[in-house]
C-alpha cells in the first residue's frame, strides 16, 4: 500500500511537471473575426449607467455630480471609466416621425448640451455613453432612431460619445425574427463605423432571438442575455413574469460561455449593488450586503460588463469596499477574457462551483451557496478542474489572505454562508 501511494505521488509530480510548464501559456485571447468588429472592449466595459437608480429622471447636475464622485471616490482609478446616459435624455416624447430633424437633448434637463457633459467627462479621465433605440420610440417613449441611423450616429460622434446602448425592446419585441433584429444591429454597427469615431456598441435585445449566436458577427461588443434585472437576489419565479434576478441571470448564462470573449461579451445587465430597494425605477425590495457582494463577484467571474446602476453619491462603505476590490476587478479584466463555467453542482444542498481560466495560470474559483443554510464546500483541482497538481496554494480574494498549501489528501474545505460566494485563486506549486 505504501509503495502504491509513493508511486501515485511520483506519477502526479511527473504529470504536473509536464502540465505545470505549460500552465502559464494559455491560448491567446480570441478576438472577433467579423469585418464589423471595431477593435474595442477587449476587456468587459466598466462604469456607471443612469437607468437602474433614476430611470428617465436625469439631468445635467446629476451627471456632473456623478462624474465628480466617481473621480473622488476612486471608482475611476479602479476601472469604472464609462459614464452612460440611459433613456430620457432626448428632447421629445413620441414618434421620431413627429420630429424629423436631428435628434436633440432635452434643453431643460441638459441646458449646456450633451457635448458639454462629454467634454467634462473626458476632462476627468472618463468616457461617455448614450442610449437610444431603433424604433419610432425608445422603451421609455422618447424619440427613437428609426430612419435616422447614420444621422444619429454622426450626431453622437460629434458629441464625443464613446459608448452606445442601442435598445430594441419596444420597436421589435420578443417575437421579432432573429434575421430582422440582426439586420438592425448590423446597420447600426455600420453607421457607427462610418463616423470614424471608436464607439462601443451595446446591442440590447433582452436575450431574445438567441442574440449571443450572432451579435459579435454584426459588430456588437456586448449584448444582454436576459430580460431586465430587478433589485432581487432570488425572487420566486420571474417577478411579473419578466424580470431575471441575480440567480436567474446566472442560470441564463450557463452554456453561453463560448460566445463571450475579448471584444464580444455576454451582458448579464447592470449592477444592482447599493440600490437597497430604493430605486425609482426597478422592482425589488433590495438585497443583503452578502447578496450584493455575491452578485458583484459572479458578474466578475462570468466576465459581464460592470456598469454600476446605483447612486454613487450615496454608496456606503461596504458598497465601496465591494466595488473597489482590486483582486475581483483583476478577475473581471483578465486579458484572456474567459468566462467562468459551472464545473460542479450539488442540487441537494444548492451549491455550485465555477472555474474561470486566468492568463497567469492560477484559475479563479467561485464557491456559490444558493441555499438558505450554511454549506461546507471542498475544492479539489484534480476532481473539479482536471488538474494533476500535487500541491497548490489557495488565496481568498475577499479576505485578501493566503489560506495555505493543500494537496490530494488535504484539499481546501470552507464553510460558505447562505447566498455567499467564496472567491478563490488557486496557484499550482512545483
């Protein structure tokens, strides 16, 4: 028996030597091959968007104060560089055909104009985004871009826009054939490219028409995989038969990892961290601190864009600690661009283990407890990841602490609280 143990260990070391030599040589990031790819968003975009907290109740003062707070708080320096206006910036409500001239900003909400805001954002080291839709009206009933794609794209480029969320929710809907929606986003990609300004293209179609299968081909940089997120972690069913809470979104993304990568990302919707049930727009009673942190952790793991949806002027210390975790952001922004995959689950106790390949060869692991009772979870690189690593180090990303050295006979085991995600980095030892 002793001989067999020594033999296995020696064999494992031999295999590890072969594998370990290659462990830091993952395949290079795979960029889209479409001629419509604009060369942008090689890591998931990070920033802030106005909709989740404010809906269409936005104005110039709010945006200036948001930019200033993101500068002062360290959010910009952490990577949250986009400041994106969502719906409600436009001057008119109703069909675009009623107002056939150039698209305009609301002069009451934005008396100095959008170019002023864009210039201000750029002066502070940010990038600036805007919203519209392909129909006669946007989702909130403002003038859309139907019949004016090229004109509107040129207008946005002249304003210094760096990101466009193009939302087809109202003009096409869930029953629209994929070919029709594909044509819409392809035409907008062409219109944006014609401006010669680098503008990230967010194709928002609520996860309908299997958008992940074709969005990169038509030049989109990220696309929503599900319907709108509420301020809920695990609401029974789908709230109002429409909304996808945090766990719903994670379930929606299972199996879609192959469609995501540098320049083309699955988008799990905006962050709800810090809303605390006080959104003027979203349904939901809010989440606990642990649930918001799990939400942020898993969005980093699955390489979703990270767009803060709350009022950054009122975020508390715990919210800021969550959003400013450099180790989590490094997982999100890893240049390899791999999305985490579910590699093990236990439906009996509602636990899941996700693995995200990293460019330095030390995978990121999420131990997710979906249940309502504390769970004990174990990580085994051989069983869970297919790695013959005789010894490996574990680092807890939220504690910022090394947890020790582990091996075949002494795997890492930890208790995970209800609705918590333990995020680990595993590093093989030679």
